[in-house]
């Protein structure tokens, strides 16, 4: 969805994480039911899908796999109705090796992928957990947590609050970058004439611009307040509470989990890896992107572990998160965050009024805290023939397309991971909304299933 932002901003970090290879000859990536599909059937005492709808999901998801047009190398989905997991499906491949087909690994529902901007939801959960503990005040001046004075030079008397940062109304922009090496403090980006600030006519709190750097600031705040490195806090609090094999730092994954990490792909007629390229060894924990972590000062640079987009997680892990969100912050008897925090995240903190922000072609018309709302009758809609209001977040980077959404006031929702695209995003415009064609295809199908009776 955020084709103008997350996949194109900042060649610096893209170069660190991306890989290229020569174009391959045409090869159809076909699903093999016994090997590449993982389905579950709900017990009889739980909600279930009509058999015809399950068959439709199986067939149409399988038909998305290929190497041309609006095809993808792999897709995994999970669907909830009335709070119950009623369908899981995985098709295609998580790893592709044209030279050695024995290394072609199937997509599974526990395959992990870098989920791009969907990571922002998890960073926000970390902030809200600290809000629940009384360690962070959403409406406090963020400077008191960051340890440096965060002020727009044109509005020196206007505090930039944590709420503004988490809702992209802070006045911060990505023009100065949103990844810094371990030795460079995030404060170094915010000097008087820095391009990290918006134009002088847009006061903090008044204008929405989607910016990854906001979440580098939130990552820094989490480190400062908790005393833990950002990835460690998320691993030992949010992800642990959600009982999810996931991580912002793949080097820290248990080896068995790391082996299930899939690659992100692009390519027409054949795919090449763009992120998390296949390798035979797990990265070491003493460095990140080739930078030594020795001497890193916790709280100095929250951009380091990608709070804006570097979480690796499976669609089953996304399902655990859905359950928690739809149950007012509770998961398996534990309250991960409070019901009030879920309400703050899911309600609109900013609403487009025609001139107070950018909308990415009509796909972002309101935003909460690390989540946004979809009006089922707007250009942001994801269901073609029904008015379905949703709240959640998408992700898009390096060819990956991800999403997690639920219907407010219900316990119906879905999540998906697509690990690549067979044509350029510039040619992938949607047919009935401002979304990309791949997003329309998978979310329209999942909405139909979610509404089926």
C-alpha cells in the first residue's frame, strides 16, 4: 500500500539489505498440495467456513502463484471468525533456488518474513505497554524521554508529544534518513536546518505525513524508558507475551526458528531475492548490517533494529496478535496491553479533511497509533462489493506485501504475507481502490470469506 514510502525511501538502508541477481528464465512456481499447503479445519463446536468458501480460498490463493503479471512467489493467510481461527493457508515457496531445486522450500504458515511497516504495530504495542505501566505519557513532551530537545525550529514553543510521533503528526520527515549506524545518535538528525523537519507551514500536531523516522524515535524512547535495547524489549515483552516466534534481529532467533525465515523477491519471468537472501549460516549477534554492536549505548539510536519495518514474523504469529487485539489486549489469559491502550491505538487520532496531510492515493484517510482505519466505502476499501470497515496496518518493502486487519466491534479479522511481486509496483495499480493489485486480490478474497455464512 505504501508504495511511495517504505519501499522507495532511503537507498542507504536498501543497499544494506538488498541483493540482486541476473534475471532467470521463465519458470512457473506451482503449488503442490501435499507439500506446499497447510490448512486447518475448525472443530465442530467452533465457527467454520462453508465448504464452498474453503474450496474457493484454496483455489484462488493457489492461482496467485506464478512468475508473471499479478502473480507472487508465495502467500500465507490466516482468517478469524467470531474470534476463532477458521482457515490457514500457505501456497508457493518461501525460498527459491533455480540452480538447485532441492533448496526450494515451500511456504508454510509458520514461515517467517520481514513484514515491513506492519512492524510499526508491534513497536506501538511496546510503547503502549510502557504507557500502561505509567512509564510513558502519550501527551508528554517526547523530549523528556529522548534526552534531547525535539522541537520544530519554526515552532519552538510547541512540544512534540509521543502521541504525535505515533500518529505521524509530529512534523518529522524521512528526508534526512531513518537508519543510522550504532555509533551515530538519533539526536544528530535534528538540527535547526535539518530536512528531518517538515515545511514551516505545517505545525506539529496539525499535519499528517507518514514517516519511518517517527518509529526510530519511538524505538529510542522504548530504550530510554525500559533500559533495554529495542529488539530485546520487544522479544522479552511483546513477542514473549504473544507466544510468538518472531524477532527484529534475526541473529537472535533460535536456530530452528531462523531456518524457517523466508526471502523476499522481485522479478518478471523469474525471481531474485531482495531481502533476507538465502544463506547457509545464521548471522552473528555481535554486529548488524556489518556494523559492530560493541559499545552501543542503549537509548542513543532506536533506528538500529528497524522499529519501522524490520520485524520477522509468520502469519501464525500475526494470528496471535489478531486474537489479542480482538480481545481487548488479552491473549491466553495474559493482558499484553490494556483495553484502553487498544482503544487509543485503533481510534482515529488524525482524519483527512482535504488538506491536512498526504493520503497515498486515497489509501490513508485516517490514522491511529501504529494502526489505521479503512472506511469500506472509500478509496481505501479492500472489499469490492461490500462495505467492510477495518482497522489494522499494511506493510510494503522490497517486494513484500503484508497486512493485519479486523472489523471493529467484532472478532472477525485476517492477516496475510506475500513474499514478492512478479511485476513492478508502478504497473500494479488496483482495479477498484487506491491499493496495489496484489493487496486487492488477497484482501478482497479474505473479506468475502470473513463475511460468508
